[in-house]
């Protein structure tokens, strides 16, 4: 774990739960793509930088989930490096309490205010800032998160962030986290048509061809869609739909999974509502979801 893997003369990645990219053009100054999940990850990254005599110019955050920005605060404090993030992700990185608040839909209890869902705050700049490395292409990859971004480097390496989950992850957890289902499917279409020397997804194997994995991720979205629609053949409230998702996939519910899977299922319900595949009815002071045409 936290092994440095060389891709090319200018690109590496640190093999850890959420892969961290390393980019350099001169062998001395480097940029990180994400920073791991906490202070401990930041320390391990710093050790790798020091071992290779690398100076950290900055961190490019793909999105604001805690497992991608958790090392920001430590590394910025140790090196004074710049940190870049785009759109809504920048706000969540500056004010990390927004993440558990968003997931819970209100002020989160202490059950959700921990390092796995709420990183420490860090100071960030927008990708448009003049200090951002201009040779790096920012790729819009929304869906998993609000304004998630990937990065294409000079050598053709593409860091894909969290737009793909590995087969093993999907088989284990069944329901990937998705904020905007429609945008996520559009991103999958875009990624499927991409060309790259090598793709580096944060939570899947590095590969020169990720089309099969894209298709598997898309199939999972359609599978969940079918389940949600089937659970709404008769009017059902959100809690009933969520209960059936957990039962159907054999998932174990706890506070974190209730928030994460629950947020995703709410997004599926909203997406299907916008597609006019679900109606909403209010009955006995409850909001119920029902499949259209029934």
C-alpha cells in the first residue's frame, strides 16, 4: 500500500485506496492528483515526495469527497503548496461540513462528522487561476459528484477520478455513489469514446482500454433503475424503497450506508421523476413514489 508506480517519464500514481496521481515535467517539481483520505495519508505521500527529492507545487483535486481531499490540509501546512478545485467541489473543499450535511439533508449528527465523510478544510484556487499548469487538460466528469474533473497529461495519461468503479467494488457494494444519474450516464458515454495512452481510475485497475468496465458500470445503473421502478409499482415512500434496495442486494445498514446509499437512491428517484417514469402523490402526510402508467 502507498507504493509509487511509474507510468511514464512524467506520470506516476501512488497505489492506495483512492489512487493518487503524480505529475512532473522536470523530475524535480511535481503536482499531485488528489491527496488521500486523511492526515496519515498525507504523511505517507510526503515521505514519497521526500524520498524522490520532489518539491510539491500543488494538488489538483478531482472532487471533494473526503477520500480524495483528506491529505490536503497536512500537505498544504507542510509545504505551502497550492490546491486547485473546480465549481461546487471548491466550496465543499473549503467547507467540508457541507459533505455530511448534503448527504444527510440537514445538520449532520456526530455519526457522520468524521474523517471518512468530512475532511479538514483547506484553502483552494480555481482551475482558471493563472498558476494552474496550462499543459494539463481539465476534463469535466460530473455525475458521481457535482463538478468532478479528470485530467489529461502531456503524455496521454488520463486520470479518471471516480467515474468508474471496479467489478469487485460493484459486486461487493452493489450501489455506487451517484449524485446526478443523468450526468453520470453522459459521462460514461464520453469516457467510453475517449482515447488515452493509459487510464487511471481512482478505484479500478489502470488500463489502456476501459470500455468493458464502462459498460459494466452502465449496466449497474440500469439494473438499479429497474429495481427502483419495480419497487414503485405500488405507491411507496422513500424509506420503503431504500429498505427494499438494502434487502434486495443484501446490504448491511448503518448510519454511513443509510446516508450514502440513501442519497444515491434519492437521486435515482429524482432522475426518474424528471424522465416522467415516476409520479409523486401525497397521501396521509407522506410523499409516495409511483411508476407512471399504473
